[in-house]
């Protein structure tokens, strides 16, 4: 992984901006005090989990990058009152796909172990996050530095986490990027090991985001 020691800079979902469409003649134009709702566009977004191997034989193994391919989310934001923002996210655990592994057999074996032994996807098919509070400060370049605190439910366990977020707004689109770390053991997950236990996956994993969110269809 080589990123497990990266300081938290995390991701993103504080939200706003104009839809870019003219308001109907009989309605009031949107202002900075108008709450705006955004939906995550998973097809134009990326969500990556990175793991790092450890152990005496780690030199013969390699780190893994895993892409989450099925996730959704919704956020609400007021430009003049960022603290009133909110975020909900859901990830389908069976949708994880191993990147950068050319050996099909090895890829399938690792994905199977991840789903069946680590995440137990049949028992816990979904990971959810629901914000409880948001703080945000507008930067000179117009982007926002935000901190989203909320409840993460993973592998049947609930923990409060705080995610630092960098958010940029372009027309009606919200673009959020960042990185954060989680410890598997905090959620009752035993880090996976193989090769007779001589090689294992470190407890800390890194999650990185490149998220686009747009106004929902009218």
C-alpha cells in the first residue's frame, strides 16, 4: 500500500451550488441560504481501499488495491451555513474488485477471501456512514476544508469517525477528494493472513476517494 502512514486528508462530501438551470418564473431564485441536495454519481467517482502486507515473508507478497464498484450517497449543504450540512453513504460489500492482478486465479482467490473470510459479505452486505455534524471553512480559492463526523457501520459494528474533506464546486457539480485510515480490529475484523501465517495484512487500511455528486433529477 505504501500509504498506511499517510496523515488523514480525507474525502469528501459537503455540498452545494446551483443546478445551472433557470428557476421557474413563479419561484424564487436560489440563494446562498438555499439548502441543496446532491447525489453521488458512482459511475464518475472512485473509491479505493489499499492494504499492506507484513511478516517475514512479506517480500514475496505484495500490497493490494481494491476498488469499490457499487456505492451511493446523498448530501445536503447550505453555502452560508456549512454546519447544517449532512451526508449519508452506503457501500455494497460484494462489489469489491481487486485491481492490478493479472493472474485471474490469484485475483479470484483474494477476492473470495476478502468477501467470505474478512468482510463476511453474506452476513454484512452493506457498509453505511451517516453524518452527525459538519464543520467547513471556505478557502481563498473558493474550495472548502471540511470535517465530517458521523457513525460508520462496518461488519456489524458501529464507530464514530471524523473525516477531513477537501471540496470543490463547479457549476452544479460537487467534487470531493481525500484519504483516511481505518483499523480493521476496531470493527471486529481479524486481519487476513496466508502462507501459513508468515504473511499477513496489516490492521490499518487506507481508503481514498475521488467523488462527484450532482443535483438529483427533478
